[in-house]
């Protein structure tokens, strides 16, 4: 009768356990990098969307980043103050970011696609980040 002994079965299970345990940190790191990359792409697309919204409405829109709540908001300027879109990037969201900051905290996007200032948004985790730059001329770039 052919078969495996208990020793051989335990040895195979132990080898499988060691291989899986060695892969878990790399998988976590890869997922973290993918979240940061996706978040940077979302921020860049929101910059482009704000240009489109400003052109469509023939009125400026404001992009604001709140570093304490990890949110990005597109709204109309006063007196309307209507919030058009809000993205939450905190740990409870799908993005699960550890940090979201911007310099300056808000810019106004004109209907012609230009902005009143250049904005640099940094999205990231603990050891990996991307920067999204929105220039006064309306160009959007993602850098590491």
C-alpha cells in the first residue's frame, strides 16, 4: 500500500507554510503601492474634471485639499458655495491613504482651463508616495 507517512505530510505542509509566509509582506507592499498609484490617478483626473466643469458652467470652480480629513473637494466659489464632488482618501475609504497634502490648499480653476496658482498634491502611504502637479497653465503631471 503506497502513501505518505505523517512525517512527509508535515514536512510538505511546513514548506508550503514557509513559502506563503515569505510572500505575505511583498503582497502587502504591492497592494499599498497600487493604492497610492490609483489615488494619484484619481487626483489627476479630478484636476482635469475641474477644468471641464469650469468650462461647461462658464464659471470658475475651486479645488480644495484638506490634509486633516484627507479629502479633495471641487466646489463652486461664493456666493453659490455648492460642493460638486468630494473624494475621501482616509483609511476608512477604498484608497486607505496615510497622507494627503497640498500646497497651496486650494486653487481656483477658470473656465479657460487655467488656474490662479500652481498646486502640488502629495498622496502616499508610509514609504511610498506620488506627487500630482497642476500648473497655472492647466497641465497635470504625476511624478514620484
